[in-house]
C-alpha cells in the first residue's frame, strides 16, 4: 500500500515546490503550480505514481511550458525523482527498481500530471 501520508513524507509538496521554484526563478512565489506526488496504481511488480501540477491562485498553468518538464524533473536535484523511486520501491519491499517519467498529461486547464512509472527490477 502506498498511501498519501507516506508519499507526503518522502515528497513534502509545499517544501519541494517552493525549493524548486526558488532554485529556478529565485523566488517560490514565481511558480505557477504546486507539485504533489500521488499514487495511481500498485501491482506486484509495477507501480504508477504521478507528479500532479496544481495551478496556483492567480496564475496560469496552461500558459506555462509544462510539456518539457519530464526532462527537467528527471534531472533536478531538489525533486530527486530517483530518490523518490527508490523510497517507494523500498516501501513496497522491492530490492531494486527501474523508473521512467511519462509525458505531461493535461487533465484540465488547472491540473497537469507527469506519470512516474516504477518497475520492480529482477
């Protein structure tokens, strides 16, 4: 089971979002969205999570370049996607994991998501 309390403990949304935008723009208030890690599905050897991008009040998520974000997220040390993947794998009892980020999904004008696909390594 991968619940919200566990995900919030390994990826505290407000803290990581603010640090991310502070590093990118020199101020957290410049960010157009909040980043939250959510669980979509968990199977015996595969889990699908997502980084949800929630539009901030008075900002425009649709106006931002969210489609190039998977490449940025993959390498950004503050977001530490590799560390997130390892923590989820350990929580699931997997000794090792392969992971990848999917393409940005536009769920609505106010919500986009970047899938994080975890595969138990054999």
